[in-house]
């Protein structure tokens, strides 16, 4: 009987969906970035915008990077104009972030994160975790095994205990 229940669950639920960690993002510095390049490390992926009320969170994202990157954390910022609050060009975005926040984080080119034109990574997160950014500065924590460890809205600050404890769970003690 127990085996029938397991078999039914496998048929009914189907195979687990996988995140598209091999989909290439354009790198704002040239070339490409893939989340699979950081396999085995926790990665915090954040859709950003330079003209948003949450833009001050860049400071906290840089602080996360400064504090935890030596332990393995990658903080990837994904500028997006999906909510009509990003600057017009990658050059403007890069200069804005460097001048105002001293950002040294990896950053993609301006990328769609919602709807039918969403980047394949974001489309796979929507399918697997049922999470789609509802505004700028939504955060997706990818565990070292490549699964979604948590999703966080704009109001979750990068240095909040909720965020840092989730990250620290994947770092060496």
C-alpha cells in the first residue's frame, strides 16, 4: 500500500522542476554570467533598479558581499526596467552604482525578470518556486545544491536577521 502511495505521488506530482542555472545573463562589464559558474556556493540574486525607493539597499547588498564573499556567498544584482524605474543604459546603471554605492558585485545587463519575456532563470524560478518578482529588490537565495532556499520581497533588508541567518546556514562555520 505504501508503495502505491509513493507511485501515485510520483505520477501525480511529476518530476521535480529544475532551475535554469545555465542560462546566460549578459555581464554589465562585458561577456556573460551563469549561475552554474558558482555551483556549490550560495547565491543571492536580486532584481534591482536605480530609481526605486529601495535603491538604498545596494548599500546592504555590498555589505553582504564584503562580509560573506570570502566564505563563498555570491550576490548577483540584476538591473531590470520591468517596473519602469531603471536608467536607460547599462553604462548609466554601472556608473550610478559605482559612484553612489561603490558596488563591486557582479551585475548583469538590464534584464526582464517578469512575464513572458522573463529571463530563463526567472521563468524557471516562477515554475519551481512559484515566485516572480512583484517589485524591485526582490531576492532569491539559491542554495549550494542549486535549489531555491528562499524568496524575499523588497521590504526584506539585505542585512536583516532573516536574510543573514538564511545565508549563514549555507556558509562554513
